[in-house]
C-alpha cells in the first residue's frame, strides 16, 4: 500500500474485523454504563410514575451515550490515523459522497427515533391516564405562590360535626357541594393517586415536582391537569419552571405526603384516615367554625394560603419568609405614620386594594391588586379584608 497519499477510500482496509467488533461492543457497553448514571443525577423516586419516566430517561441516555462515544471515538481515531506527515502540505482527496454510508446514517437514526417515539407515547399514556379513586386537588398559580384547594362537601365533615351546628351561610355552601379549603401545601398520602387541576390568576407558570417527575404548564384562560401517585412519604419541593416575573425564583411550594402509617403492612385506608385527622379535619373545622374575633379570623385567612401573600412578605408569626415585598413584622407600628392624613387602617386598605398607591421606598409595584367584586381577578371580599387588616394592625415590633 502506498502510504504517501492519504486516501480515505483505503483507510478502513487495514483494520481487522476484530477491532471493529471490539469498538462496537465498547460503544454499546459504554452507552449502557453512561445510562446507568441516571439515578445519580435525578432526585430519589417519589412517585409510581417516576419509575417509568426514569426508565425512559435511562434508555435515552444510553442511546445518547453510545452515539457520543461513537462520534468522539471516530474523531480521536481520525485525528491520529489521518494526521499529516511532516512536510506534507497537500490537500486531502476530494470525496463525492458514499451512498452506503448515507443510507446507514439515515436509516439508523430513523429507527432510533421511531422506537423512542413509541416508547415515549406508551409512558405518556400510562402516566396521564385517569386512575381509580383519585384525590382531586385544585392548584392556583399566582405571582409568586401556589395555593391548593380542596372541596369540602356534606359527606366529608370532620367526625362529630353535623350540618345543624353550622351557621346558615356556611351550611348552605357545604350543602351546595362547595366549601373550598385552601392551603399553601399540597397534602396527600402514600399510594393515593392525585389529580391536580391547575389554573393561573395572571401569567403562565409551570408546576414542577422534580421528585414526582411531573411538570406541566399553567396557561392563562385554560385548565391543565397533571397526575401522580406518591410512593414515598416525605415533603417534596414544588418549583415554578416558567419565567413569570421578578419573583419567579421565589415561587416555590411543597407536597406533603403523609407517612405516619407507612410500613410493610400499609393499608391505604388507614393512611387516608391519618391524612384526614392531621390535615383535612383541622382545616375543615377552621373553615366550618370561623373565629368570631376578627384578629383571629384574619390570621386564619392569611395562614390558609388562600391569598398568595406568603411568597413575598415576611411575617414571623405565620412563618412567612418571602423576600420580594416589604417585611410585615412591624406593619402595625408604621402603618399609622406612613402617609400623612391616612389612618393605619385606611393605609392598609388602600395598599391591598390599590398596591401601587403608596409604595414603600425601595420596593417596586409588583403586588397584584386584590379586588372587591366577585368575578374580578384576585377577588378578596370586604369581610376578608377587614379581618386581615385587624390582624395586620396587631403586628408590632416591641
Ligand atoms: Cu411562576 Cu415562574
């Protein structure tokens, strides 16, 4: 063989088939090895769906890993094998295509993409299918917080509570199928299929629970859904995955998967009872028997998360640590002196109904306007507002 000309056509002729087979096996097993790293780069699996999603991911990572090794291997091989000899300044031989190669590099990706598409569709269909006995939770995204809503109807009253004990307006709401309980956390229990039905009050957001492997956009004017079945007790992070404004990075929440009765002998029904007694019943009792005292009621309303204040403000008493808006720990002390001629109560009322009216120095006009009319976005009834103001006025630094 004449080595003085570098002809690509003759390049492969010197390679033993044993080397080709060895390289092929190295690429395939190398891809599988890369795919096996998947669990190391993902959070622990917390939902039944995460097993299927991770298997699909590992499969794609193995294929991608093999292609990576093939391309990089060819690159390194070519750099060494076809390097210019000292003093050789000639061009390489011109190449006018290779039908066999082009056929191979078209048909192989076509097969890979077809297999991935079929596999992905089957995982999608399985993870998105409606499960029997689902717990339905409403999720509302609003800059910059998540609120979760649970329907309380007459069949789900806490034990010992009867309809006769309720005030007429609350009783009517329960009987009409809809007293909505709100929480800043999504509460559920192990092995309970959850269907989350999502709406946004303002711009698009994205609901992402990395541990459950679910992510779904919230679209203005539409209701979107996501489903998962928790398999491990714990508290899991919820993250907003759609850039929605300056507080996007703070738009976090959590899923609390009740695990008090988790064990090898776990019975779903017992876990549901634990969920009811620990989370649902106290929330239901608070909503069914609202405190008379407006300060107590205001505190209860804010603590429920029905308004998304927690993500932007600090209130130590409620465990809020938002960093976007003014700290409210001392708002009861300074509200009276903020604007000349406005009482503390009026100042707070205007600041909630028209947040842009009196901005605290150093803060931008980011807060949503809370409106007084039903049907308007961010509806806050006057009753709620009065109670919230009564509570805020008690927040004073000593
Ligand atoms: Cu909501 Cu980002």
